[in-house]
């Protein structure tokens, strides 16, 4: 290439580069934080929250739109598909513009999703975190622009940018699963000991800890007095956890436990699974690798459709149902109040006319930066016996003409 051209091209290239950089900074809140200018791969690295002048809110021009950003963790786990649709349709019915995104269970993707919602002019963010502790920077950015934030189902940690938390009483989920096992194994009156294994949730999901604590607190007396034994000795939160709530990981772990600790003469009586995707993995492992012939008690949560079939067929014993439509109704009511610059309290429930239980809690949900005011709904136990009444007669689920079960959206 002729020397002269080379020089010319280099100069042109340098000019282009410098113009890109200036554009990027302008697009981001960081104009006055040149030192904090994000690197080219800044898609993930957010300047620290105080770079956004936590104290000061940047007033964005009112563009006449009401934009709600809904950030969901993953599409592979059945429930979030329903939550996303319930929330989107309900906010749209109320005249909001909705941006709904799924993060494939990836933290970086979720941070990018939320940033793009902020850049698209979101006035309210409704977020279910992949990792509750990984969002404090981007939440700080949202707060610095006066954006309201609702933590949906999973508490957002280490951030004072969170305005409200909506969820089910997740400690009670664990209690219901444990109470079912105590009753099903007749532990109160049984003379001989029973064997149990634990398949708990994703350790980065703040809810997983509540499920686990509710379950082990309730089973503790029996674990303590030896009526309930954990042959694998895997009982801790992390030992028994399942990354990404993955059915395959749950299946593989239980297969290893069954092959290592449950030869033919060792009986497994129960597997406490924290949710339905892990229960699917557990029932597959029992099908393929359990040498015993007794019916193993298996718990779950979420009433996912494949698990409803397994409960009808007796492969899974129970699931904990949380009516997602009701949870979204509370989140939308809260969101609309926040968009109206209101800061609702328990009165929201009193004035709501909702036909489901909901409590207002201002003491228990400390996210490490503040105690987040929370609205909590009440979960229920579903078994083969009450499934028709609680899921189908209520209209949460239905069957199509071919008799196939589906969740009503
Ligand atoms: C939890 C949620 C449960 C279950 C689980 C896996 O945070 O509360 O209902 O869905 O995630 O997605």
C-alpha cells in the first residue's frame, strides 16, 4: 500500500475512533465522570454506584411515555414465562409501554438488559434477579435517574435503590415441604428412623436460602433425634444446592448419591426438592438408579405442568403452588402507585379487594443496604387429592380438547 495512503488511512481511522469514544460517553450517564469512562467492552463493567452521584437524581425530560422494564431471569424455568406475560399484559392494559427481556440465567446479560431498559427511558423496573447480589451498580444507575424499582419474587441485595419487594412467603414454602414429609413418613409417631436426601436450589438465588431454612428448621427435631437420617451426610445449603435450578444437575447429583449410599438393602424414604425443575431431575434419578422398591416421597414447588402429570401419576408427591397471576397483580398495583409518585403501604392491600392473602412487611427483608418494604403472598400445598380443586376449579390451569394440561395465561 502506498505510504501516503497509509498515513491518510491512519489519520482517518484515528478520527473515527475518537468520535466513537465521545459518542459512547455521551450516551451513558458518565459524561461528567470521564475518569470512569467505561472501557470498550464496558457492556458489563459498570462504574461504582456513587459514580452516579447517588445523592443527586438526574431529572430526565418527561417524554410523555410511561415505560416499564421487566427483567426476568430465564425462559427455561417454566414459571418466568408466565410471570413475564402476566406482568406485561397487565401493565400494557394500564397504558404502559413494556420492555420485557429474559437473561438466559446470565448475570452479564441481565445487567445489559437493565441498562438498555434505562437507556430506552424506563420509568419503572420490575426485576427478578439471576443473582440478587450482582446488580447493585446498575440499580444505582437507575436510581440516579429517578427510576423506581420493584424486586419481583427474588430480593435485590446490597442496594438502597430498591423501592419495594413482592414475593411469596418463601420461608413458608420450605415449611410446607417439610411438614408434608413429616406427615407422609408419620415421623411424629414412628419408632424406626427414615432416610432423606436434600436437593436444594441455586445458591445465588436469594430465595433458595429461605426455602432451605424453612425446611431444615421444620425437620430439625427429627434430624436431631435421629428419626430422620441423611445417609449421604450432605445436609448443608451449599452441599445440597443445585446451580441454575438445573434438572440435569439435580439428576446427576442424586444418581451419584443413590449409587454411592443406597445399595439394595438401604431404603430411601424421601427427597426434599426445593422446586419442580429439581424434582424432575430427582424422579428421573430414582427411576434409573434407585435399587429399592418403595415409593419415595418427593417434594417440589411451582406446579410446573410436567410435575403436575408426575403428581397425578404418583411419581412426585406434592408441589407448593404460588399463583403467579396474583403475584403479578400485586406487583402491577405497586408499580402503578410508584409511577404516580405514591409510596404505598399496607393500605394498598386493604383498598385492593384482592381475593387472595397478602401481607405488608417492613421488618424482615433486609437486603444488606436497607429493610425493603415487602408485600408477601401465601403459598399452598398441592397433592393428588386437592389438585383439581386448587388448580383447575380455580381456573389457574385447564385442559385442552386433547386433555393436555396448560397454565391459563
Ligand atoms: C425461585 C422462585 C421459585 C422457583 C425458583 C426456580 O426464586 O421463587 O418459585 O421458580 O426460583 O425458578
